[in-house]
């Protein structure tokens, strides 16, 4: 059995829940209302997805499924807090989040200043927070190893 986390439980759980909930909510939105997700993301601001056209319902629903899947795995890791599951969920998420962030960082042209800042901050958080949790999990695992 994989050891559970003993240190940083609260921080790890909060970040996993936040990332997982965002993924799950966005996934449900993109799956159930793909045109709305395309036109209205992020809620209250809108236009971030539509700024990089063109609309494709199939792609929006596939992205929604991806978000649902990563959201589920992150939330499962938050519940179990087993070191291996936490690491696997975050690595899987980062395999999406890093290329996603890099693409958007090189394609900020369509956005105004406020939306550019929003993109940079939000996408940075989607990469830096999971990397920080992975670092904590790895550090804690080394400190708990008998030796």
C-alpha cells in the first residue's frame, strides 16, 4: 500500500480540490454546453476561447471530457491523499497544463491588457501550484524514508 501523506496534508488537499473542482466544473460546462463554453469562458469575462477561433463542437466536447477526467483524478487524490496517487494525478494534470500554458503564452495577441494578465496569472498558477505540491510530496517522502 502506498503511504499516505503525513505532512502538508491540508495544503495538498486544498490545492488538489481547487484544481480538480475547476477542471470538473469546466469539463461539465464544455461537455454539456460546448458553444457557451467557447463563447463565455471565463464566466463573467468571456471570450478567451473564442479569441482563438474557430468553434468546433467535437473539439469542445472532447476537451470537456479531458477536463472531467483530470478533475476526477485530482479529486480522488484529494480524498485518498496517498503519495503515489497524488503524484500520478499531478503529473497527468501537468502533461495537459504545461503545453496548454505554453501555447497560450505564445498566443496572447488577441487579448487586451486585462485578459492578457488574467491568462498569464491563471495559467501560471495551473503549472506552479501542482509543481509546488509535487515538490512537497517528494520532500516529505524523502524525510519519512527510514535510513
